C-alpha cells in the first residue's frame, strides 16, 4: 500500500471519528427540552454532524488518554 493510500485512509478515519463525536454531542444537547423545543421542522432538516468550526487543525494538541469526554450518551444505536 502506498503512502498516499495510507494518508487517504487515515483522513477518512479522522473524518468518521469527528462525525461520531459531533453526533454524540448533538444528541446530548438536543436531549434537553430547552434546546429541542425551539427547533422547527426546517431546523431538523438542516441538522448535520458534519460541522468542523470547533476544530483547530493547527497548533499543539494535548491528549489525556486517561480521561473520557463527558458525554452522557453511553449506548450507540
């Protein structure tokens, strides 16, 4: 397998992981009535886990692999 193919596979893995985390965060936020009730039908249609404005692709990242992201959703359907 070439380096370009490996890079493409790694990028795909990162994209899928980001979509999963975004989905879990959206589920947690929309489980609260104060966020779910104001949503209109158009808002639900436009909802997507493919946003990335909160991602900083540059700089230093400090990972603490001993802690989990505090998401209340524990089961993925």
